């Protein structure tokens, strides 16, 4: 056990404090105002990009030099300042990692510098109306057209495609004759490609990234937009989904910390019957328990990020971290709202405005039920239920 070390490096501590300083200079009010007016968190993203943090996990030649542990710090600290950004889950975590590991050298040179510097964003499109967790039912089809491809189909709940230059798309390129499952292939598609269109989905959460239905109507692509082998997307796909879970968990941990900090401040200053309400165990114990659960989720998230950076299989830890962080964040936010009483429902107190994001991240990018299915099958060895 000599290699176990829970001490953050000096570089990680500096990264954490610097990201926190940048994000706190914007704060939750900025985030809420941008979301309410249909705006983006462009100024915050650009400030983090200028500091070199938006693609910190990517290889050094492309503007990174850190790893998943460092990107998790960036996502956590922005969320802890009340500014959770979904594009961290998508652009550097999924798309950047998939291209860095499975793209050709030319593809890496073409797309990674923008993702690494934060000057470009890439959305990710897998979910469809009839293909959510079951990726083998993907119906968006890529068909050979001479030396290239034509994409047709519909994707659903695609985050931030309106602020992305490209989108990494999961398509079907046939059926495996042995299993009957779809053969999946990945493509990078410019968001201004002829035949690509998107329409917003109205959702009741406060977020600067919007959700969209995306339609591909005979979108023509050259073969150099294909990532990895034809029909061989499962390995890069699931490799990319582990970082998504890790950064989701980090974001949720940040939201839990944000809520608990607000609750503690309120409980220390709000007085009833002459004493601060935080002196009563009926309030202090639930907050303390919530803080413990957030910290436990943070430990599992750190383990998952470490495993990913070390080239180990992080699937079990990533799934556990995602579930634990979602549950812990929602309890922390709920207890913070309870601590505030009626003020917990007031938007000015900044709690109800983060609940929706935390609740979304319990459902997506992978639902609690599918995480439990994975752990039941892969950790406990129980018969598969799906």
C-alpha cells in the first residue's frame, strides 16, 4: 500500500485555487442570469480557457498536459462556485479523450488543439428517442457514398450543440450477423454541415447549455471524419463514457459543496429564540451527514480519475462515483433548502436554482438504474437483467 497517497500535488492545489478564484469572480448570479436570458457562460469559459484549463486533460502538444484528475478539479471547482458547466462532460472529457486515443495523427492535429485550448467545443450525440441506454438500437445510419458517407437520423437531448463547432456522432453502419446487434461507427460532423439541423427542447432546469433534438438529413462526410474502424465504435465509445461519468461526479460534488457552504453560512447567522439555528442538532446533524457523503463520493471520484490516468479500467469506480455523487449532491441540496426554510425556495438564495442540474445528472449521462445493473453484473457476478 506504499503507493497510496491522498495528498494533492502542489500543481493540483494551485489548479484548484486558481479555478476557484476565476469561477467565484463570476458566481452563481452570473450563471443564473445567463441561463434566464438564453445566454451562454461564454465569459467564464473563455476565462478558464485563457488560463489553460478547459482541455487540461488532453495531451501536452494539444494544450493540455494534465489528466482526468485535473479536469475533475476544474469541473468541481466551477460547480462549487455555483456555475456547473455541462460542456466539461462532453467536449474535453468524451470527445477529446476519444479523439486523443483513437483518432489518427491527422485527426488529432485537426481537432485537439481547439479542444485543448477551449477555443473550440465539440458536442456528443448518442441518445435517440428509441435508443437511450441501449446503444445497440441506434437508428441514425451512416451509409457509404463513394469514398465518403451519408448520415441520416435523429438524436435527442444533445447538450450544447448550438455552441459547438463539431459534434461526435454515434451511428449504425450495419448489423453484426452473429449477434444481430448494430455495428456502431463514430463520426465528427461540423455543426454547420448542410443537412444538419437542431431544435431546442424545453427543460425546467437552470443551465447555460441547452438541450436539442438534432436531425441529420443526408449529411455528406468524407471518410477522414470517421473516428476508429468502421463498425468498431464500442471500445472508443465506452472508453469515452467513463470520463463522462467521472466529470459528472466531480460536477455533482461541486454542487454538494456549494449547497453545504450556503447552508452552513445561513445556519451560523440565522437566529431563532436567541441562538443560531445551526446550534440545534436537528439541523447540524443532517448537514454533517451530507458533508460526509459528499466527501465519500469525492474519494471514489478521485479513485476513478486516478485509474483512468494510470491506464487501468475505471468502469466500476466511475459508475460508483457517478451514483454516489448524484445521491450525495441531491441530499446536500435538499438539506440546505430545509435549513433555509421558505427561503430555500427563493431564487435569490441560490439553492432551488441548482437542484434541477443535480437532478438531471442523476438521470444522465447514465441512469442510477443502469449503474446498479452494471455493479450487480460486473462486481457481484449476478445474472444480467437486460
